[in-house]
C-alpha cells in the first residue's frame, strides 16, 4: 500500500534542440500535496502536459496508482481519476457556468451516446455540478455565462470542473496565476481543504502559497530535478537558493 | 412554462403558419409557381437544418455539404433509371449512401482542424462531383431525367404537388424537432462542448472524435434525405446539385438565418431563396445586391436574422423594466 500514487520514471521530452524534460524522476505519495517549482522555462507546464496526456514523452514512463499510463490518451487518464486544471483558463466560455461543470460530471457518467433526454434537466448531472460549484464558492453564479465571470472566478470554476469528476488526484497548473492577494488567500484555503481528500500535484509560482501548502517540494531547472524534499529542506538547500529562490524573491512580482 | 409573446416567437409562429398555409395561398392567388418555389425552399431548408447541426452546434465548418444532396438525389435517379421505382428501396439507399460517404469523409477530415477541415470536406465533395459527372450511363455532365417519382403505397403520391409539399414540410419539421432534441441531449452537450473547447473536452474525459464523427454522419444522412426529395421535386439529377457553390449556398442559409438556432436555417433558407427570386426578377445582376446584404448581416448581426429577433426581444424587455 505504500506505493506512490504517481510515479514518473526517467521522463524525457525535447523540442528540437531544447530539452524541456530531462531524465525526470518524481514520486507523489497518496494523500500528499506535492509542489513543483522552478524558474520560467523550467519545463513545469510541459511536465503537467505529459502527465495529463496532452503531450507524449520521448522516453520514460508514467505510472498512476501502479498502472502504466504513458501511452493512454487524455480522456482515459481523466477517467482513471487523474484530473487537470489549466494554467491559461480553458473553459467553455459560451456555455453557462453550470453547463461547464455539468459537462465535467457527464464525462465520468458513462458514454454520452444518449440522444433524446434533455441533459440540462438531468438531476444526475446538475446536482453534482451545483455541489462542486458551491464547494468552490461559485454557487450563486451557476446560471450566468462562463464568459461573464471575473478572472478569479474563472480559476474557481477551473477547480470546480476538476473536482466534478470526483478525481483521486489533481494536477493543478498555476491555480493562483493572475489572482489578487485576497483571491489567492481564498484559493490557498480551498486547496488546504481539498488536500485532506485528494492527492495533489501543484505547479505554482506563488512561493508563499507553495510553502504554506506543500508536504513536499520538487525543484526543476531546465527540465531537471535539482532538489526534492520537505519545505524546510528545500528552503535550506544551497543549490536551490542559488538557482532559484534568491532570484524568485525579487522576480516574483513580474511573474504575475 | 408557456412560450412568451416575444417578437421572435411571433415571427417564427407566423413563418410556420405561412408555410403550412402556402398551398392555400398558391391556390387563391392562382400562382402554381409559388408552390414549386416553396417546395424547393422547404427541401433546401432541410439540408440547411442538417448543416446547422454540425456547423452551428458542432463548429464543424463543412464546405462539402452539397455532396449529400447529390448522393441522395443520384440514389433516387440511378435506381429509377434501372427500373427500381419503389421509394422503400430508393430512400433507404439514399440515406445509407449519404451515411457511408459522411462516415468516410468524417473519419478523415475530423482529424484536422480549421482551414484544413474546410479544404478536405471541399475536396471530397468536388471529387464526388467529378465522379458523378463521369458516369456516362447516368447522363454524365448533362444529368439524368427521372420519369417517375418514388413510388409508395396508396394514397401517397409524390406527383401530387400539394401532397408532396406537405410531405417535405412534415419531414422538415421532424428534422428541426430531431435536431432540437439531439443538441440538448448528453450527446448534444458533448458536441457543443467540443465546439467551444475541444482540448478541454478531451482533458475532462471525452473522446470527442467519435462523438463528432457520429454527429457528422447524422447530418450527412439527413442531407441525403433532402437530396432524395430534391430529385423527386425537379424530376432530374445532375452533378450540379453537388457543386461547391451549392455547399456555399447552404452555409449562407445557416449563417443568414442564425447558426446554432433551431429555426435559424429555415429562416435563412426562406430569406435567401425568396430574396433571390425577388431580386432576380428585378435585375439579371441580382447577386450585386445580395452580396452587400449578406455582408451587412455578417458584420452587424452575428447571430443572423434569428439573432436580430432575439436582440429585439431583449430591447422590449429593457423597455418594460425602465
């Protein structure tokens, strides 16, 4: 039972001459919140894309819950319980807020070759969707158009959609990106509540949030792991200070 | 919930009532041509409704939709030419042929996106055009005259113009209802999600390709039915039925009437074909007038005519509030 929830073995990906992921090894234990940090261009989003199946690696393996998922397409991984949120908000903007989440519920409710019954009046889809929206604090906005929400609300909606499929593990790609201080604080609280129930891999620039939430932290630089360990160890690690943390303190504001 | 008395609902009910009573008008006016024109409008509206399913709801910009008109039409024409007159054979062959063609085109073209998708659907339709133009046995370029319309059991007689009109109209209404059910079902939500954001759909667990393919085949089959009707209406089929400009006409109907609206394609078909009729009576160069009109709709009324009606309704509501 001590097997990690997610095992990444010697993962590699290059784009032409650029090495985006370099012999990367990473284990995420069941129930932990594991943060991946690194300067811009360290390959964090590329890593998430390979874990979720949007990109396929050149070599290496990804195991989820003991099962080799390296060759599985995105939708199959999602069905196994590996959900992903996007860094750049990626929603169904011309549909209602509730429709967005209901689609995420529907994705996990068997096949969708059902041609007749009105999906917008199926309680099996709408009720879990409303529940997920309430959980992220968007219950009031359910019936508006997704395009009418603010940026912060879009991030909340992202999270609601990831939660709607009752996943076992979340891959979160910069959920705080572009949030104001208050919104960030609210998101941290939400993630703190979620980590009690789910395994989470968090890619994030906001160091305050990362150190507040993470059980373990892995530091990437140029696609390589330069350190991995408990937050205190990472904070004390000289390589990390050199490569990243020192400059991040001054550079954090520009990451937006 | 009862539908409200809004400008849009009144306009649609008026349109439907007008279509239902068209044979009476034609009779009273002593204008036989009016019924012929509207039979044609209703048949092409059915084709536009099928295109709206993939274009309006699915975001699949097919530029080869007229191919199914041709395939459905030729199924009727070729079988009639070979002495098979029963509609119970002709029509299923028309539908199956269109479905098969849609399955092949869709399977290949849906792997691409954007301009490539448009080009591939266009290329396949043009290929079909040249194949039928090369069938010397069935008239080649010149087309094929159909001497007897599809035969069904008594009292159904497609040669009776009024009866034929009502059959076409009934099929059109059935198609609009079917599309409306479809797009609001789980299947339809999947299709609309894929239009809105395909990558995200796959990320949350939908194999979108197969849903889009099924949708593509349903639309093609429906358009094949329209082709079978059109062949019976004109008593003639020719490769011209599937020329790319006809595909363009269908797109214009959908965009003009309102993409992704249940009655939009019907409104668009009526507007385009009536306008064409009226303008071509005024001048030979009627397209010079039609072109700018279309441009205005695309620039200033994104939702087409149906969108304008909805906007009007919004203004009424705003007035009531103030």
